[in-house]
């Protein structure tokens, strides 16, 4: 079984406490020529900026480290909308030249400040919600997809750091390149034909060609590759999510392993159109992850309300802290709507913008289908 890596949780920063030897050694007398240090208050938001910069440095130095230690600092932001397509988008930007035209700014449709989107905790079982989703997919007729066709995906991306309603001019901040706005993709069904990405952000439309990329194990970029590589049996999918090797049991119950397994499954679901049998197995495998919660009335970035299944903990969210990753489903049809990250961290300084229940990020799937040509919509 091939591993499909998902981002690691950020380990805690190294202990900065002085060593016993250092504490025991006498301090050198201050030079009369050197003025004494003066304590100054940092400007609003500067603590958060320094924290995020520190976390980036820690991530760079410990990227390959593997530790089961619980994270006790605010981790960095991870694109909650799926890892593999995010990397694919980055590769696309690196190898293509975009052509832009000006369009009318889209009507604002993202949740605004003071409008929490996390819903209300329910006593419903996560396994029941996910089983309904699996049964709904199982009733659908499997699509007939030819190699020369294209999978069409329309989605709305949101991240709070790109939302002007949350940013304050009197606070320091950091800028990351988060996907934001409406995006359309035409991805080659077999991964061997040039596709198209169309992004609408801040009133501008940019078209980019999606070049053919070499197939890499664990990096799902096409429908055919999903058919070939992803498990379609529940037990196999369960082991796949946990990255369990042959002869080893999944580390279910290990909170870090549970978070990674849930994020891995959510990224698969949000990242591409999956073969029906694979999607069914994915829902049933996700249901076996311990610690899942159900929220009713949760909403995505376009305001659609539904029932969510999520897992709380320290995920890789830039400067956030605790959050809940959740999969949002239509209450009536059980169709998958969005992959959200919901803030669970209370305000702790003047320049903190998010309150408990606010969206950190959201990837709302608006439409998926199969078309014959690039630029065509189902």
C-alpha cells in the first residue's frame, strides 16, 4: 500500500530555559560604557508576528523530525483545503504564465467578523452521519470517464488572513499566499492532457494551463491515478489513512496519529473527484477514527448550512492554536459540501481577530462533473 503523506504536526519549540551550568556561573559586571537595556512594549500584533516567525523557524529546522510529544504552542497554518492539489497548484504557478482580464468584483459571500460558523455541538454519532454519506454515494451511478475527458471542479476558497474584515491597519501581521476566492479546474482524467485552472480573486480572473506532471506515488493528481492507487475496501483505507505498514496496526487512539489520519482523509475528499467505491470506503474508514464530534448548523464560506463531522486538536494552522477540522455535509442529501477549519482558540490579545467558532479557512465544493473539453462546464 502506498503512503499518501499529509503534513506533520509542528513539534514544540526547543526548551529555552538556561542550563544548570549557565545558571550557576556568575554574570559579568555591566560595562560602564554600555547603557542599561530599557524594556519597551511591543506594538499591537507584534507578539503574534514574532510567534509566527518563530514557528516558521522551528518548522524549517524540524521538518523531518517525528515525535509523539503533544504540541503546546500555536502551530503554523496548513492549507486545509487538501495538500496534494495545493502542491499541484504551486507547481502550476511555477511553470505557467497566467493571462488576466478584469471582471466585476464578486458579491461578498464569506462569513464576516462576529458571524461564527462552527454550529452547535450535537449528540449524534459521527459514524451515523458518515454512514449516511457513504450510502448516498453508493446509490449514485458510477461515472463513465474516458481518458481524454476532464474532471471539472468549481470551489470557493477562504482564509481569514485574506479577509479585509479581519485585518487591522494598526496591527502587525504576516502575509502568506492563501488560496482565496472562486476557482475552477479542468483536470485531465488520465493526467496525460493539458488542463486549465481559472481563478477569480479580488475582481480579477486569471487563467493558467495545468501542464502534464509525472505520476508520483502518494500524490494524487488525476481520476485514473485515484482509481489505480487508492484503496476501495474499508480496512485497507483505514490502514492507508494511518500509514500503517504491513504487519503493523494503525495507531488509533494516538491523538497525533488520529489528527493526521483525519486530515489525510479530508484532503483526499476535498482534493479531487474520487471513484464512488473509494469515497464510500473513505467515509467508513474515517468513522473509525476516535474522538470525532458532530456539529449541527455548521456553515461553509458560501453560507451553506449542514451537519459536520470533525476532530479538534493542534493542527498545522499558521498562528492559530487549537482548531477543529471538519467535513460539512448537506443535512438532507448527505452530499459533501466543504472542508473547514474552525478556530477554537479564545482571544488573548488586542490584535487577535478570530473568536471561537470563526472560520480559519474553508474550501467549499460548488460543483463537480466530467466534460469533454477544457473550458466546458457540466
